[in-house]
C-alpha cells in the first residue's frame, strides 16, 4: 500500500497559489475543498516548489511562508531553500 | 571576501545546536534532572533533526505577520457588529465550550513547553519547545481577545478560567492536561505533541474551524487558522520526537507504546466534547463525527501507524473500540448535557426534524433505532411542561472524569463500567481503556479531583444546586438551561426582527 500524505491549506490568495502549484507539480495529487480550506491528498510523497508558487503569485515566495498558510498535514516534512517535501519514510 | 549566505540547513544548525554548550562545572545529570527517570534512553542527541528549519529570527517575522492578519479581522469584527453574522445564536455555544474547555489548556501547554525548553537535554528539541511555548501563549491570548467580542453580547463566557477549574464537564479537559503536565518530559511529548497534536488534533481544530467558517463566525475561523498554522509545526515535532525516541534505543519502544495506548484513549475520550459539538451544536454542519473519525483517524492514522510499524509500534490499543463506538458516542454525550443543562454554562435544545433527518443519514445504523426515540420522548415531556432534568449527581469515571453514560461496545442498552481496587477503596472507570490507565498508575488517579465527589464532600459551596452554581460563578437563568426561553434567544430574535424577509420567497 502506498501511504497517503496530505496538507490542508487556507483558502487565501497565497493559499490558492500554493494549492495550484502542488496540483501542477504532483500529478497524482487531488484537492478536496472544505469551508475556508482545501485539503490536498497525494499517494506517498508531495512536493511544494518555491519557484512554482512564486510564478503563480507574481513575486518571490519563500518556502518558509508556508507557515502563514498551512492548517494541517499528514506525513514527515523536509524543508530546504527551494522546496518543502511531505513524505513517509 | 564577502561572507557567503548560509543555506537554510546551515543557518538552522547555527541557531540551535550552535548555541548549545556542554556544562563543565556541573554534572549533566544535575543540569537536566528529569531526563532519565522515565527510563527513556538517548545515546545521541545530535541525531535529532527538526523537520521545519525555523530559526528564531524567522519565527518572529512569521508570527508577527500572523498577528497582523488576525488583529485586522478582530478589529473588523468589533467595528462591523460581527456577532450579527453568525447563522444562529445556538452556534455560540460551541464557542463557549471552546473558551471554557480549550483556551485554558493552551495556557497549560505554554507553561509546560517552557518547562521542556529548560529540561530537555537536546538543543534542537529545546528550541522547538521554546517556540511552541510562545505559540501556546499566543493561542491563549488571541482566543481570549477574539472571543471577548462575543462576551459583550452572550452568556457563559464571562468567567471561563474560574469555571474551567470547577465545573463538572470542564474537569474532563482540565484533568487531561493535569495528567500530562504531572508526567515526565518524554511522556508529555508523547501525550501532547504526538498522541494529541499529531494523531488527534485534526479532529479538534479542523472541524471546529471549518464549522465556524460555515456558520459565519469569521473571528473564530481566523484565530483558529492562525493557531493551526503553528499546530502543523507542533504535530510534526510530535511525530519526529516519537520517531527519535524509537530510533535511539529498542528499550524505548515498549515505554512509548504504553504512552501511545494511554494517550490515544485519553485524547479520544476528551474528543467526545468535540464530536458532540460537530453533530449537535453547529446549525450548519460540515461533517459528522463519524466522517471526521474516518478521514482524520482511520485514514491518516492508518498511514501513520503503518509507517511506525518498522520500529515495532502497533496501532493504539482500543482504537477498535473507538471505531466501533463512532455511531454512538456523540449522541450519548449530548444526552449527558441535555440531562444536566441546568448545571452547565451553555445551552442545549430540542433536536428538530431537519436535524434528526441529518443524523439518520449520517448514522444509519444507530440513530433511528437508539437515539431518535429518546429525543422524541424528551420533546413530548417538554411539551407537557415536564422537561426532564436529572437532579441526581452522576457517577464519574476516575480517569476521564466523564459521567458514566457510555455503553458497552455492541450493547448500547448497557452502561459500561469497570471496577478496580486500590488501597482498600473501590474506583470506577468507564471503559477498559480508562481501567488500564488507572491500574497502571493507581497512586496517581486515586488522587483525582472529581467534581461530584467534591460536591458530596461539601467542598463546592453548599449542599443545594443553587449554592453549587454560585460557587461555579454560573449566572443562573442566563448561562444555564435550554436555549429556548433564554435571554440569549430573546436577544437574538430581537436582532433578527426586520432582517427576515417579509414577503415569502417565490421559489418556495
């Protein structure tokens, strides 16, 4: 079984761009809208790429800005200068 | 030569481990006196790696940004009569339960994470605990600040810290946290950061905040999501902390498993209050308790425990009981509050036809058979002027402190209770889960401050209900009793006068 990871993001301007970037960069990801938030599920591993979010926002987005938009997640986290990865070991 | 900019990981190392030192004129064991007595063995603190590489400078920057966003909404609420935007005044009872039951826990968490920030021997974990301590204080303050707007108009919010220390149903969350803060540092990490924040917090915050959004409560959504953004960091800390303990020494595995079993069950029982809120207190409902349990525990928890299986960790004991009870638990909890609403600082109400239809749909195997007839009977009694109030005091579980109203698994007509003997006395618990916890540490739980016992001992203001309610600081006739006939209902109806369409909507 491939274990699912997930992240829930606020429905805000930044949040919409993050969700869009995730869906574009992770073909297996699916999004589930809930009131005020969107839960994104993906089998095994999910990557949030800073350049991809920046492109959608029209400004430079630092992966640490995820702290302003995230609501919850399921999985382990690895963070570096260009991306944030949620995965199971 | 200009210095090169450090990468995120280098910077993180410099700001955490780089600030640490080895004590030279004091023994390590004297500096960290709580680190060993629980039996947890750590061989290499340097193996700890924080998943989020958040350094103090970035922490302040992002937290300040969160506060700016939140306070813009709080100001806007106050300036625009935000209380008029909620779906129905009954919704506010969920907020009352939150500030009475949860906000004081945030403060407790603030205090105890400060303790961990001093007493954990690893620098990385200490820095994470320090940030979390500040986060929890922020949550407590912003919740009080946000909900203070509602306190101007609604009852039951005015003295929540006093109530938290005294009221029968608030001893459930209070004793949960007292249990955690009186444990050692590693049990606390496993209980709060892992079992509660990682495994179960989604069931508290996500439905609560989604519920608030769906019911027009802009303020609660905003503080909730502001807090929840920190919570993602806390839950990740919990997962990595448990993984670290498991990787450090095989002897840690059975100790951690015992804590996971205990705190899963403690947390699950605590969530009865949240489940009841989801199924009964939101005028517009987001998802049922049963659905939330499936999404956030059975699916997400399933992936988690499959991942931890490599260390020899299994699913929490009695997770199967929680699964089997999911069609019963919230209805039984609401029943307790309906019985004792005269002694609560929140309202209950008759379950109307539309609500019953929703409950039948969400709980096809249990609701119509076991709970609908009960509500119909209660409605009938109320219509005859004989609204049922339970004037006896219930037996409480010695561990979770919930009145003994939950039933045996597979037998919803028999109350579940267990008996243990300790020191020549008999102690009652509500389930195998709570009995195991009692039997493992009877010296601890024999000391529990049980609200009902305290009333009988004369420690709660007097022998009559009005005296006890005065001691609780319940404003009688306003904070307690049914919503129907309450000052809040009268006020809400007055506010809504003139807002209702005078001409019937043609499409209907």
